C-alpha cells in the first residue's frame, strides 16, 4: 500500500498537529514515511519535535528548484532546459521519477531525517514564507517544488507521503489538490471551519478527489452534532483537546505511546481510511489530471513567462506508474 495524503483546512484548525500525530503513528507502525511541510506557516518540524535551531536549519525546497527541475527532467527530450520547466510540467519518457525509499540528489538536497521516539521519518519543507515574499508569487514557486516532486513520485508498497498544506486557492489553481489518494480536511466546529470544507468539497467533487473531514478541538456532543449536520457522511472522526499535544507545546513531550486512547483510535481510523482509498487510485486518471492542470497553467501564465509553448512538454503516451520510466544515472 502506498499513499499520498494531505492535511488541509483553515488556518489554525490543527493541520500541523494532526499531520504530525499521523506521521508519528505511521512511524510507530514501522512504515516508510516522507513528511512534507507545504504550509504557509512552517511548523511541521517543530511539531515533530525539532527545536528552533534544528527547524530553521531545514533545507528549503523552494531554494532548490533549479536542482529539482534539472534532476527530474533527466533526458526527457520534450524538456530541453530547467528554465522551461514550470511547477506543473508533467513527466514523460526520459524523465526521472522519485521513489519514497531511495536515495537521490533531490533528497540529498532537501530531506532531513527526524528521529521520533517510535521510529524515524524523512522530512522535506518548502521553506519559510517571509514578509518579503509578498504573498503569492513566492508562495507559488515554493509550493511548486512540492508539486513537481509529487508529480514525479511513484510510491511503492507500504510507503506514505504526508503533506501538511494550506487549503488556499493556490492548491486549486495548480492542481496540487488532485495529487492525493486521500485528503483529510481538518475542521473545527465553527462556521469558518465548515466554510473551508464546503469550498474544498466543491473543487474536489469535479476531480474525484477523495476527501474526509477530521473534526478537531471538538468539545462535546453539541460540537459533534454541529459537524455532523454540516459535513454529513464526510465526517470521519472527531478529535478533542489533547493534553499530550499541549504537553508537547509546553516543551515537555511525553512518549508517543502515551497519546490518549481516543486519539490513537482516531489515528488508526485515518490510517485505515487512507489505505482503503489507495485501492481506488487510477494512474491513468492521475496522469490525465496532471496534464489538464499543466495545459491550464501554460495558457494562463506559463507560456508567457517562459516564452515557449509548454503544451509541447506533454508526452501523450506517458502514464505515471510504478516502473513507468527507467531511472538513469545522475
Ligand atoms: N487536538 C488538539 N489538542 C490540543 N491542542 C491542539 C489540538 N489541535 C490543535 N491544537 C493547538 O492549536 C494550535 C493550532 O494548531 P496547528 O498549528 O496544528 O494548526 P494549523 O492548522 O497547522 O495552523 P496554521 O494554519 O497556523 O498552520 C496549536 O497551538 C496546537 O497545539
Ligand atoms: Mg500549520
């Protein structure tokens, strides 16, 4: 079973907290995990126990775009230079694909191993979005590094990629939101929380994106009833206040095995739900959507920016899958 899983939701809803708990749960189950921090607020490292110095020493994927592009395009004749590659440029014959467990120059540059008390995970981060990033342009290019990697990633058996992500319009424009076998939308029992759910659901529906709601900071039966009313069958589980999480926030982390029973069950439910969704992955459709968003981005800004016809980058015969392209020496 191999899986790409996203945690999205409104700012402050608990995306980072729940992704980090899920990552710990997977690590404790001894399956290979790549954790990706693609949120505007870069807190996944800290939530996985890194101190401030360690977290700020994480390499930024956004700063490695030229290297990432050069590696991924490999000998693909349709992509003669890294400069002509945009975040949605799809792989084709000759492209290099990434595998979760392997070593490659992209991971050398971007991955750090984080030791958890119950196992280790590999962490990648887009890099911080500073004041000087002035909103969208920079955010686009940083998250673009993640999108490129996801589009070139063939995950093998029993491997997981977990992305902590913003539920912003950026992920809709680029197609990032279609890259996951399962999307967990973290929602507090508030109007704003469910408004983000509705917006996401609308985009997701058109592309057949599997989406489940994970209630968070749910304080009692009324909160639960509210979420059930507003999200119906999409509500998968509800997580309450966690003293374990709070202790970690205080800098006094307990061992993962000490996480509250109810929350451990919730994580198991996420795990099973994600695994069940993988069986429905359709590599052909997955590749088609990649191409769809590439053509859309090419037309709306990519062609103008690069000065070439980016539609020519699409390899019509290519379908991403395990063993789709033969890796070549670096
Ligand atoms: N179930 C929980 N129990 C206790 N504290 C929680 C829980 N969920 C979230 N928190 C706390 O709420 C705050 C916000 O959570 P978190 O940082 O995970 O949200 P986020 O959606 O990632 O936010 P941002 O949009 O800023 O990235 C944190 O201080 C976190 O510790
Ligand atoms: Mg966060």
